[in-house]
């Protein structure tokens, strides 16, 4: 099975046309995502994350160009990856700065920046979306993005501070 993932990596990274690294299984007549267990599954998830960061980069480039032509001042946030030293897992994050109209990609973590002198606050995307509610509007793109026009209010920020996490603690 590990040879299959290695071959998939070579094909997906060297091929000039977009392909998916998603593996599917047929269950009761319906296809659903599948991932092999153990080390092979970890290799597959890493490959999927590496490909996803490239897909988001292409989306960002296209959105930046379109928004610039339309004269819209929107920060299209980057879907970034960092490798956690403890277990070599790739953790994704995006940055949301106070006062900046932003389109956030779907990531493991959101890095909230309240100002130049304030410490960065990392929260899970799930916690951010739950707290932000309708202030984070899902945009109609295949790769999920969320429109955030306003930074979280003080009440929401207090809740997020209680749920703060770090890259070392994040769930991949």
C-alpha cells in the first residue's frame, strides 16, 4: 500500500493537469472518502495537505486578480502549512488581522492579530466559526473560503482566548 501512495505522489506532483489525491470507497451504493489506517494513511493525508496548499495558492492568485480588476479591497488570506516538530504532522493556518476585510481559507487554525504589539492568538477554525457566527459568511467556492468583514467583537474574543491553542496542540 505504501508503494501505491508513493506512486500517487509522483504522478500527482509531476502531472500537468489537476488530479485529486482523494481515495474513495463504495458503501451501500454511495461513495465516501476513505483513508488507509496507520503509517500509509498518514502518508496519504500529508500528500493531500501538500496538494491542497497548492490548490489554495492557485485560487488565491485567481481571486486576487479578479478582485483587483473589480477594484475591490479584499485580503485573500493564504492557506499556509507548518510542520509540527513533535510528530512531523502538517498543520494549516490562515491569518486574520484586525481592521482587514479578509477572505479566509478553511484551515486547522486561525491566527488572530489584534494589533502590531499584541500576541498572535491561535484558535481552531471550528471554534472561530462557532464564535463568529454569521460574521464569517461561507463563500460559494469549491475550496471553502469565509468572508470576514469585521474582526471578532470583545465578547467573542474573550471566548476565543479561553479556547486558544497552539500549533503543538492543534488537531490535524
